[in-house]
C-alpha cells in the first residue's frame, strides 16, 4: 500500500492573476502558503487485476477506466495506465471551502501514481502535470497557483509569465515564522461554494471590465509588496495587505463573498482578530479568546451588549487593551453596554452610571464620581484606608 498526503493552501495576495486570460496579457503573481491540513490518498492492488475499486465521497466499482465517473481519477489513471487498483481518499477539510481541495487531490494522485509506477517527478513537474490534467484535459476554468502551492508546499511567491511559464520562489524568513503562525487564524464558516462557477464569472469580468482588470493589477503589486515585507521580517504588514487584497478581490465576482462573510470579517477587524489564520480558537491567548467572544456577541446585532466579568483572569496589559476595545465598540456601534465587573478601575473608567451590589442587594447607584464617594461602596469595595 502506498499512502501520500498533500497540503491544502491559503492564498494571501494576487489570487486571480494566475488565470490565463490575465497572465497571458500582463503576467501574474501570488503569494500563498501551504497549511497543515491535508488530502490523503492510499492505493494498493485490487483483487481483480483489471478492475477499479474507488472510495471517495462516493464509491465506484468499475472494470473499464473510461467508466470512472470521477473526472480527475479517470484522466490521471489514463495518463499513467493504472489498472487493478483499490483507491481510498479522505481529507482534513470539506470540499468547497476555497482551500484548493481539487488541486491538492490532483497533485496527490499524480504523486501517488508516480510512486506506484516507480517513476520520479520533481514537485514542479507534478504541479505542471496537475495543471495539464485540470486545465487542458478537463477544461476547468481555474488558474495555476493551487497546483504549485499544493505540490511544492511551504510559503511561496509564484510568478506567471505571459508565456505560461511558472516561477516559484520559496520565501524564507530569517525570523518571524513563529510570530506569523501565532498571529494567523483559519476559520471554518460552515459555508461551501463551487469555485468553478465563481471563476467562470471572474474570468469573464477580468477579460473586458477595465476596473476589475485594474483591481488585479493592484493585487499583483500587493503580492510583490508582501513578499518584500516578509523578507524584511515585517510581519505586521500582512494584516493591512490582506485587508486591501480582500477588498479588491471581492469585487472580481459576485460569489467570492456574501453578507455573512463581509459581516464576520468586519467584526473580526473591529476586535483586532482579522490578521489571524492557522490557529484554532481554543488555542488563542486568553485575551484574544475574550475578544473573539465579543465578536460572536456582536454578530447577533444586539441592542445591548452584556459583558460578564470580561477582565477576569487578564493581566494588566490585556485589561488595558480590553478597555480600549470596549470604548471603541461603544462609539462605533452606538451600543448600550451592561458591564458586570469586579475591576473597579475598569468600571470607573468605562461607566456612565453604576449600580453597586453586595451579597445580592443594591447598596449604591449613580455616576462614577457619586459611587466613588459613597461610604458603603468605599467600605465594601474600595477600602476605607485607601480612601482616607
């Protein structure tokens, strides 16, 4: 049995310039990275030497390669003269998530067939063969970046020449890899989409729409800018470049984004989490987890935002950042905020009106100044000696 795994990818900037209708006129460039989520394929001889037992999201049992319904499997097996095979496929992520599941599958299957036939191809050759299968043989309306990103792995700057030649440059950071990973998050929205339909519209739009073509010019330059910033270990530049690239990209075709995605993105920006990919929410630092909880609450469009001891467990710096965030959200969203908190400094600095409870009973209410001077509050919370 031979087993291969192929990484999925996240594209940071320049995506769309890898379509032939664009790069054949202007040349293109993207900056992307493979991620630690994979497509897995395993293959071994089937009991019946001329049959095919295929298990992916569906199950196929056929005797003739031309009867295989899965387009990619059929064409790759025909290229490599594969027969008498039991093939199994599984992924770390669902299809339709925009992380290049089809190209990862294609590149992985080509690698698997090479191993099975005891032949060798470089990573770049595997990528180009995957492009041949998907674009030339299957006429998929896709570009070339996914095949190279998945086949070659790592953090890459990929250029597409007008001739169709692809140049892949590894982006090596002398420092900052860990910081980059710790400041990126990858969210599963629960939504999927058909990339082919979106790319068909994008291809049409970027052929004759001058504004959208200009958007792609700017996105290519952003990919080049991001490469330079990363080589200088300026990790902080990524957030702004991602934002600008996203705002340009979502104008290329109607299905790239929707109201839910736009709203989620803006909320993450508001709480300072828009730069984050790659980590699960449970692995976020404590202060960032609290900001994420606030973003989830804001997603419900509340008239009143209830914050129950948001500063509990935070260090002084995290508390200071939280105070600034709450003040910003109150102004930005014109929100009424009900804050329950034992940190008196936070309460006094944020509140217009304060209700003070002791053992379930209200002992005072009023403005911060009135509460600060209330003898019962001083005794219960502020301390008489400090007040004196």
